[in-house]
C-alpha cells in the first residue's frame, strides 16, 4: 500500500492558553504554529513528493497544510473524517477545569467507553466513534492513492492530536484504552504504511526540532495525557504540558 504521513496541526492560540478547542471556529495557529508549519512543509517536501494532501476542515489544519500545498502544488482536500473529535460540552473549556471532571479519569484510563457530554452548540461523539471514522477515512484514501499512483506513493493527512493517536493505536494493534500512551505533539509527523497483512508504523511524533523536543516532553509531562493532544507548551509550575 501507499505511505501515509500524519501531520498534526501546528500550535494554536488555544494550545498556548490551555483550552480544548475542539470544533470551535476560527482557532488559528499562533506565531509558533506558523513557524512549525513552514518548517515541517520544508522537511516533508525535501524528503518526498506527496501525491495527495488531505486536511481536516478546521482552520488550524488548513493553515498547517497551506505551506506544504504551496511547496508541492497540491490542492488541499478537506475531509470531515479526519476532523477533530466532537467534544460536545467540553468544547472551549480550560483543560485545568476539565481535569476536575469525573469523566476525565475515564478519558485517561478507559477511553473506549467514553462519550463526551452533549451540547446545544457543538456535536458530541464517543472516542470509539472518533477512532472508527478516522481509521476508515485514512485506510480508504490510502487504498485510493495506491490504486491511482502505485504502492510507492506517499500522501499527507493533516489532522488533530487525539485523531492521530487513535489512528496510530489502530495501526499498532493497540487497544483504544491504551491510546493515551501515544504522544502527537503540535506539527509532529507520524508515518504509517498499510499492507495487505498488517500496517507498519515507521515513525511517531517526529518534530522539526528533532529528538530534543520529544525528550523534553517526556521529562516534563505527568501521568495524565492532555485531552486533544499535547500543546508543546509546558506549565513550569505544574510540570504539565498545557
């Protein structure tokens, strides 16, 4: 099968302020995020020539995809299937508040049974449904890419932290209840190659900053995963990525 590059969006204003953005409209990349997106576009285009560029419809992913589209000449294709998890009533709330909710522990330890609370303003879904639609989407597009361009083709999907972690968990054969063990930092790249017998995970959580950024996260993070994915910003008081 073809090779899938999973690219998480760069850092956003919500990441920097410790808010779960979800499907909140107009959550843009901050200055750091724009720099990250540009650097990763250079890195990807220097390493390969992708044949398709698919992105979540949310603006932070479209902004991340833009420098790569400019470098490759590809027109970004928006797809709801790799859009952010629908967090419902959790959308737009500070992570420090959400960490006090009883549901937080289930999100950490038993996410396969979690359905986010409903909201009048935002859709909600279960984490299992989020994983199912994301995996079906990337596997389906991957098959299309191979059929159209051959088994050596590469394509890019620009998505979100929890979505990418869920896709990687599936590729690794890891139960969804253990997907919080996976980290997907802002503007990180993970690479999956699907085959007829099994997926191969070639790379996870690689950032343009290299191993230093990854090791710094491991040294400063606590035992709870950040809902929505790590922000790349460390709260020096708590030691938690916010």
